[in-house]
């Protein structure tokens, strides 16, 4: 039904407008008491799907990547669709409008999306107020609690030399309300942000966050989200940085600036590309990090997962968990259930 009726209808409209319309629709359905119906349709509760990573018990390994629920407006409703965890953000210390519209483009011939959103969000304080509604319950009661990752970034106007302050502000504000953190230095849509992926500034940034993290009574896991455009030499640097700073893992990968092999008319729009064209490269990065590090740290695999086979390939390459974004938009919520079923069939 999604691919034959809902998607063709939604794809007739501007992608950013339909995104917010979908939010309103899901919120309406939830208020009408249909959340339980979604859970019955899409969730699979099976202990064999559970994964424990960085001290967190995930009900299943399929999560929603950052960028979809930037401001933590819909994490509960989205979790009813079968996701094991939701990553909110990227949030920044101060609200910012992001880049000029249009800034979101479908490449239907390539089953892809280009975005140049630019960390548009209402600021971390606004997100915190919504996250306060996510109850702090024990693992036994987690059915009513959503596992949340907090993806943090810097404001556009903040120079790179002062970026660490922005990440610390977001970290401190979110600390009591998220289960893990993701440091985003890999978006191509904030000027000069990717320069923070270089070894020296990245090590300093992550070490500063870790020092603050370790000073807490109970620390929270910190992960690094990296670009798929890094060279093998840069990926080896990432392995060294993870080892030196002792952060908890890596998310591979963010969107790409590559346009190789695209056939859609709007393929040259500026921004980060996600979707099927990223499938192979994302898996290559996961496999490289896993093998070269001797599986020294967990990897969350994201990029071009449009089928059960894509998901299993990421897991086989070394990912412990996976995340969806563009595949969720193109394939619908049924993809989450199909992936979890495919994982169960292998156990």
C-alpha cells in the first residue's frame, strides 16, 4: 500500500512540505489512539532481536538516523513504527533557520535524496523540553520509553576554533535526556564543518568531550559520525582517534558529496546525497573500519539501506546496529519489520 498509493501521492508534493505534513499526520493518528495499531502492525518483540551495546539494551537493531526528527518532536510516534531507537538532531546551541529553500530534493531515478538543510533546528533547549516527556524507566519498563540518541553540532556562525564550546553546550543540556551522543562533524551543509574531521582538531574535540563525560557520576556513550568520502588513510586516522580518545563507537556513514553514477535530472544540486547510491560505499567504510581495527569498537551502519539484503550486508560487514533514513522514505515503515524478520530468520 505504501509504495503503490501513499508514496506516489506524497511524491507529488514538495519534499520538505510533505515531511512536515507527515509529522502532523502521525501526530494526529497518535492522538486518536492509533499508536497501538501501528505497534501491532510494525513492531516485532522478540528477545533474539535485542542487542546490548555501550551498556544500553536495544529492543532491536534497526534505528532511525538523525535528520528526520531534528527537534525531538515525534520520537514516540516514530518508535511505534518498529524502530529500536531514535536519533534526534542534529541540534545546535542556538536556534538557526538553516539554508535557503528549496533545500531538499528527491532523485527518484536513483532512489536518492539530496539535502542542504544546514542544521535547521529550534536549538537544544527546545529539544530538551520535549525530551523531558520521555520517562526515565528501567529496562523492564522500556516498552513505554524510547531509546534516544542525541546528535550534536555547532552553529553556522561559530568558527571552527570555538566549535568545541558548541558541542559542550549541547552535551551538557542533553545529558540527562538522551541515552547516547553522536558528534556530527561530517555534514557537508555547514561551511568548513568537515575540516573538523582532520586528526588534530577532531582528537581535541573528542578528548574534551570525553574528559567532561568521564567526570560525570555515570558517563554516557559518545559516538562519532563520519563521512563516506574519507580516504583509507583518513579512516585509519579515525581508528587511531577512537583508540586514543576511547570514545564508544562510530556511525558510518553520513551523506556524500559524490555524484558518481547518478541519472536524475537534478543530480547536480548542492548538498549531501543519501539513498541507494551510497549503499556500496557505506558498506565498504564499515568493513574497512571493522577489519582494520580488529572489531575494536561498535559501528552503527547507515547509508543506502533500502532492503533486508542491504541491512544484512551492513551487519555482515561489521555493523552492530543499523539506521534508516532515505530507505524509510522510499520503502515505508514496512521495511523496518522486514529487516527485523530477516535478522530473526538468520538466528
